[in-house]
């Protein structure tokens, strides 16, 4: 549970974990509260998310390279990792196939 203060227009202007006079309770998962909190993370949170997506691709390539060079065996990966690698390969293969706009002549 969080506690918020609103301005005259009804917009959230302050958040606290401690109840006090003039603050109203709000659920931590409330959409309005989440939007208010994201407004402070803005570009940084978005950049981190984009960076995470890029880094996942780097890790995919690294795993494929290590397997291709025989440094690790695919079967040495934990089952959950094997499933994720296979799923990503299948999804990427489908995506690559659907992007073939010219076709083979």
C-alpha cells in the first residue's frame, strides 16, 4: 500500500510509504501510480529495456558461437536454457522466413 498527495487538478504530486495527514491510500499496482512513477524513470528505463533486448541478442550469438566451436555442448545447458534457446531459434527462423520479400528465383 502506498499513499499519495494530489494537486488541485487531481494529479498525483507526491508518493509515500508512510500514511500521514493529507495523503490518500492507493494500491501499489494502480495504473495511475505506475504512470506517475515511470515518469521519473522515463528515458533511462526505456534505454535500459532496449539495452536488455540488445544484450539478449548478444548472448544468443555467444551461446551459438560456443556450441559451434565445441567449447560447450548444447546438452550441457540446463533444460530450461535449452528450451529457451530452441524457442528463440524457431522464432527467429520464422521471422527470417517471413521477411523474405523478394523470394528465390
